[in-house]
C-alpha cells in the first residue's frame, strides 16, 4: 500500500477544527464572564464591607458623643447641685457675716460720733472759759 500524502485537510477535519475553535472561544467567553461576575461580586462585597465599616465607625462615634454628652450633663448637674448646696450653706453664713459687718460699721460710726462730740464739748467749754475770763 502506498502512503497517502497529507494535504491541507479535508472538509471534515476543517469543520472539526472550526468546531473546536468555537468551543474554545465559548469556553474563554464563559471564563471571562465568570471572571467579570466574580470581580463585580468582589466589588459589591468590598463596597458592602466598606459601608458596614463606615456604619460601625459612625455608630461608635455617635455612641461616644452620646456618652460624652451624658457625662457632661452629669458633671454639670453635679456642679449645679454642689453650687446650690454651697449657696444654701453660704446664705446662713452670709447672713451672720452681713450682720457682723453691719454691726462693726455701726460701732465705728458711733465711736467717731462720740469722739467728735467729746471734741465739740471741749471746744464749747474752752469758749465759755474764754468769755468768762476774757
């Protein structure tokens, strides 16, 4: 038997090759589509994670701010209460202190008035002596 020369190919083998190429292309397309879908899913997942993280951070910040506000309120209330207590305590002290201040002022005025009266009486006595003797 004589060996057959291999030609460019028969119609049948060309069709097979075309089918194989088409199949490969289809597979590549599918793989590419899957890759795109996966990437999209990853992007969506990343966005979701970012959003969740952002939400968590915001929640934490809000909680901290609320805590700070509550602490400030509590401190303010405590300060106001303390001041009120001091005022009540001071009032009784301040009344006594005020009476004491007023009393010392009156005493000083009385002393100056008495010393001025004594001086005036001395002068009057001297005037009388001058007139009688003079």
